[in-house]
C-alpha cells in the first residue's frame, strides 16, 4: 500500500514539473524524415493531386484552343474554311500583321 502512495507522489511530482519541454507529435507516416523532393513526389502521386492537375490542364488547353479559334476567325484565308494547324495559324498571323503594318506605313 505504501508503494501505491509513493507512486502517486512520484507521478504528481513528474506531472507538476514546469521545466519539462512538451513532446513534439511524431508523424505516423515518417513524412518528417523525408527530403523535400521525396515529399513532393509522394504528394504528386495522390489521386487528389492528379485529379486537380488534370482539371487545371483541361481548362488550360480549352482556353488555348478558344484563343486559336478566335485568332483564326480574324485571319483571311482561301478557302475560308481551310483547316490550319496551330503553327500555320501563328505563321499566317505573323504575315498578316506584317502586311497590315506595311499598309499603314505606305
């Protein structure tokens, strides 16, 4: 019975001690021991990250295609419905801008 009382006293002394630093929580998946590059790789491998990245990429490609379609509407070609690649659209736009610049200079 005296050991139980002594145990309580020791426990009270230990818990009331103010100079003990609080323990840091250990991460269960060892992310703290990994390098920055390894943490980045693991994060990018998650389904949530891949889905968000794919969504952003779809939005970017759609905006890119809309911009090319708008540019294509402004360029004169024969025949008007001729299918052009993106590089052809850019080359034609450069030539057309140069031509308009020449007309303005004349």
